[in-house]
């Protein structure tokens, strides 16, 4: 069993320094101040703090480490590439090769453009859509997360008091009221309400953006297909935010997994083994809004960034994609994830605490609720205190998870899964006793 070592003076000093120099302090894996840690190193499916505690890691950097930490193939590729320089602004060989592989892998991709983050990718995808449609408004789904830019940080999973559809709620201070006026909100998995809002505002809409699996809520049968038909009929670009699901649910992402192809797609995280990358890809005619002909007419979309398509991230992505293409990788990933899902569900039943598992095997969570989870308003019925306490109890037992997900990697072993299920069973037993 895991026995957590007490925090050392060295780690305490680092935490104090972080609080002094960083406005929000170092990021805490849970909400309990006593569980804040400073990471010393990470390898495979494990992460170690500066007090010598090693945890089974399901946070995985918020998802990017699909192959685990410090994967040998990625480390070797990056080490070799560093000797050739780390930023050119100009395209390097690896950038061109990566663009070709992205077009081959992603169903909607005719052309691609690289950025440095998922936030940039969704931001620029929406800019492309606005240029194509010559409209300003976008529609997003309540509870969906599309990054930290102003158009995205509204009506996310952090919304405490939802407004009446289709009105958005800002999730941060500093978002201009004028931006809120350009965002409409609809309920995920409710095509009737969505269609009513879209048809009412069709002449104003530039795009509809959606996480094909919203956080850990899978789409209901037919929802994405019907949304695709609606947007195609009205010629409103459909944007998939696959920053989480891309290359995680399948080689071709959620588009392949759920069988629905959008007009544009934003990617990141899982494709580069932890190196900064964002990808916008999609239909050629929309992507060409950023091309030289459009720029010459004075109508072109600017997408550039100093580190966009930098050679180190490109090399890391190529190495990651090569590993993901190996036979049996996704089968094993899903098998391990499914075993963990089943084990957590059984442990919850034993504890007699109302809970359900929601998501897909590579990314899911155990939610403390007795009801179904179809959209964000169902999430408001989740027992948030138990949710937070469960994460704390798991960490005390050597398991770190994201605040709303278990991210499963290709290197989580059967022993890691067994350890996690045992830790969860013990944590749930204590949670039940606490009431």
C-alpha cells in the first residue's frame, strides 16, 4: 500500500515561493491546500513530487501525455532535433511532413495550419469560419470548454448560474460585453432546442463549435449526425474541438470514432507528447481564407505565430504519431481504460454511494450522482463536495487524477489499474463512512 511521505522543508519552501511570485500560486491537483505539490520528475504513468512521493498519474498534464511521460521515442526525437535549432518562423522539414500526416489522419482535413496551443487552435478556427461566412456570431454548447480566449470562456463547465438559452454567461472577469453579444449557447445532446436556436439565428451565425464528447459526456445516438445535417443545410461551418479527443478516441479522432465529419477541426494535446502544439484543419475552401489569394484581395485571415509549427513540436508529434500507428495500440488503450471503468463502477456499487461512470475508455470520470448525464445541467446535480473529497482521498492513496477526468495512457499497466481500483475502493469506503 501507498504511504505518503510528509512534505519536506524544500518542497514547502518552493510552494511558499510560488505563492509569493505567482498570482494564483502553484497549481494544486486537488482543492485541499495540504495536498499541493511541486513536481520533481515524471516517467511513464508515474509522477514524483519533491518530497519523494510517487503517484500513478491520470492527470497526464491535462491530457497530452497519451504515451505517458518522457516516452523514449519522443525524448530521442526531440534530443536529436534540438541540435538543429528550436524555432525558425519558416517551415522546416518536420513541419511539412507533419502537415501531410495530419491530412492523411484527420477525416475533415484538406489543409492544416499549426499553432502552439489548443486555445489558439479554436480561436483561429472560429476566425476562419467568420471570414468564410462573413458573419460574427458563434454558437457553443453549455458546459463545453474551448480554451481561454474570450469567445470560448463563456458558459463552460465552471458556470454556477446558467442563463436562459441562448444567452451566455462569462466565466472570467475581463471578457468584453461586446464579445458576449456574439455568442449563443445551446444544450448539448438536445437537437430540438439547438435546431430552434440555430434556425432563428441562421443569418447571423458564422459557426457552431462543439466538443464531440463534451468533457466526459458522450453524444447521444444521432446528435452529432443531426447537428451535421442541420449545419450542412444552412451552410454554417461545423467546428469540432478535438483538442482532447483527437488521436485519443481513435487514429482519426472523434470524427472516426463517432462517424461524423465536421468542416473544421481544432487539435492539440494528445498528438505531440507534451510539446506545445495546436492544429487547425478542415475543408480546403474554408482553409483557403488564409491563403495568398485571399490575402491579396485584402480579405485574408491571419493565423501566424512566432512558434507556430516550430520544429521541436513537429518532431515530437511525428514521433508520437508513429507510436500510435503501431498495431494494437488503441485496442490495448481501450481495454485498459474499460477495465478501470468497470473496476471503479464496481467499487462505487460496493460503497452504496450513488455514482455513475461517464465518458469513453481513454477519458472518463466517476460522477457522484444518481441521475443520467446528458448535458451540463445534469452535471449541476453532481455532488461536488464528494467529487472533490474523492480526488483528495485518491491522492492520499497514491493516485492523481484531473478534476473531471481519468486520462488513461498507453503505458498504464495492468498493475497500475489494479492499484488504482484498490485505492478507489478504499477511498470510497472512507467516503461512505464520512457520509
